[in-house]
C-alpha cells in the first residue's frame, strides 16, 4: 500500500502531470468558449459552415497527399467549428515555422562543407546508372557520396553498445551524441561514466537529446545536471505546457561521432530495452552500423547543424577530418531528412530501391503505415517478379500502429508480397536491402511520423560488405519469424480489425 501511494503521489505531482493538466486546462478553455458562444449558435454556425466549406475547397486543392486530405476532411465535416480551427492551427504550423526556417538557414550557410568529391558520382554511375542517378539526387540534396572506409554492421543493440563503449574509451578530441530516447539504466549509465571521465580529461563532449525525454524519462533540468559533469547538453524542442505545432516535430535521429574518426547510426537508442537488459515486448531486435572514413563528416555535419539551431557556436571546420583512414570496397552515402525540407528524401531513397530492384527487396521495420503511392510501388515490385519480403513485429509496442499495419496484409499478400512477423518479440530495426548490392540502415520507419514529421538520418551502402551483412541478418531473422498466410487477417478478432480500420482513417495525423 505504501509503495502504491508513493507511486501515486509521484505521478500526481510530477512535471508530466503538470504539463498534461496545463494542456487540458487550455483545451477546456476552448471548449467552454464554444459553449459560451452557444447563445449565438445560428449566426456562428452559418459563418463557420461557410468557413468550413472554404477550408474544404482549400484543402482539396492543396498540394498534399490524398491520405492527409481525407484525414482532415472527416473531422472538418463532423465538427465544422472545432475541426476547421484545429486544421488551420496545424496547417499554418506557426509553432514550427521558426524551427524550419532556422534549420534551412543553417543548412544553406554550411553547404560549403558538404561538397561532392569529384569523380565519385562518375565511378558509381559506371557501375550502375540507376544507382548513379540516386547518388546524384542525394548529392544535390546536400549529402555527398563517399568512398567506403571500414564499416561494421551490428545485428543486435547489445553488440553496438559493447563496440561503442570501446570506441568511447579511445576518444581524444570530441564526442558528439544525438539520440531520441535516453533513460538511466545499465546502458546509459555505462556510457555516461565514460563521457564524464573523458570530459574531465579535456575531451569536448556534446550531448543532444529529444525533448520528449523530459516528459517521462529525464528531469527537465537534466542539461544543467550534465553541464556540471563537463558535458555540454541540449534538449531538442522540450515539451512545454502549451498547445503548439512545434512539439510535433521530434528529433528521431541516433548519431554518435567520435573524433571525426567513427560514426554510428541505426535504430538503437540509449535505454536498456535496446540491449535486452530490460524486457519490453519480448526480445528486442534492433540493428546499427558503424562507419569510418570521409562519410563520418556527413554525420558530424548533421549533428552540428542541429546543435547550431540551439546554440550558435558551431565551428564546422574544426571537426571535419575529410579523410579515409583505410579505403575498402564500395560506397556509402549518409543522409538526413526532416520537416524543414519540401521533399521527403528518406522516402525517395526507399522508393528508388523498390523501383530499381531486379531480384529482391527485403525490409525490416517496426511500423508499416504508408500512403497509397508507397503501397502501390511495394506491390508493383512484387507483381513484376521481384521478391519482396517484409518483417514486422509479432509483439507490438503500439497496438494501434500494429492494428493499422495488419490492415494491409490482404492486399500485400494478393500482390505477392511475403509478410513475416518476428515471433520472439519486437522488431525495431529500420533496414532495406536489395539485389546483394544496395542497403539502407538508419532511423527511418515506414510510417507518417518518420517520413513526414521527424528529423531522421540513415546511410545508403552500395557494393559494400555491409550489404551482405544486412542480407545475412535478414535471412537469420526470417528463421525466427512466422510467415503470414492468406486468411490470417480475417482470423483476427473483430475488435483488432475494427481498431485498425478506424485508426487508418486518421493515420496521417497520429
């Protein structure tokens, strides 16, 4: 009983509860305002109906995904007043405009540090003209292709963790960390101990984490606590007790750069479930990759650009190595994406792999909530004879997302796409691999949040040993999966199918 009361009071008087109550109060004020205006119902309803009609005309003619339009048409038609106001609030995106404008300014001012080395695009194009075109596209987007250094693929989060601890111990100049989730435990405490020691030795340590952590996992004053350890720390868009679209765009990246010598990315965050020291949703299947050589500079720049938004002190030149310690076979193209861009770079890379595949495309993703064009390309790849295999979790972390993903099963299977569920637990890996020649490892999920709302990063590998490692891991993971057969979706409980169908209507807004 005492333990229950302790937890109860901790929750009630926590900062999270205060933020939640503040937002609820703001929402209540809006609702009561509408009720108070009820005496003028006829007049207001006429005005808002006309306004709603105007908004619908604007929405339908807006250059946007049909799924986004449908998701907004439903609340606007059902709740003309409230739906219209919420749509205008989100569409005008006043809260995020400053962030996006600042990010674009930083990218433009630092473009000189992300120039394409002459000859590399021609080398790639000579090997495969289609891949050469993709490399040229990414180069124009500000992400140059690099000759490969020594790269390492990690098929489990715990493998990446052990390797990064060893590399952190070797740090001499600087350490940059940028992560979406950070939580005290075996993993983060071991990393933090080394960071504290290195900071005391004079190594420059910068730590950037998404502000969503301040809601549940870390105290709001965590940056100040870290500064006392000698670690410069920033929270990206910390959650605040106010209604704002600014809080919709999260920093979902996972980047670690050490001395400009090595860089890591992938799905692995800094919390114990990612190394299976804490059991959540069964066995946690995640992957990561370590790159060396000139490609490290791209990850360094991604970190510094985000840091520059929060603290105008970045001296880019001092942290770029512009060298390959040891060249190996193949190429690597690190790239980023975010809501500040007009184009969805990460989605285009995935689509290009689907469109140009000759033999196979194998995919691992924790979430599968895609738009109609992506779904069409995925099915078309299978219909033209490409082997398309998709591995999803069997034990979900978000039931609504899992319910939506399963609604696609019948049409995927009908088109020839082979779908598998990882029976030991939860797949958090974000992996594409194709034709024994191309692979992507990064942070980008196949859902609207990753593809349209979050800041993301990944690495594209071509003719690189990482490609073979990714495919070997995919095949090993398949052995632990259940293949989804025709009729499986229809055998699910009605409540699951209903949940998926209903949530699918508003999936772009979730």
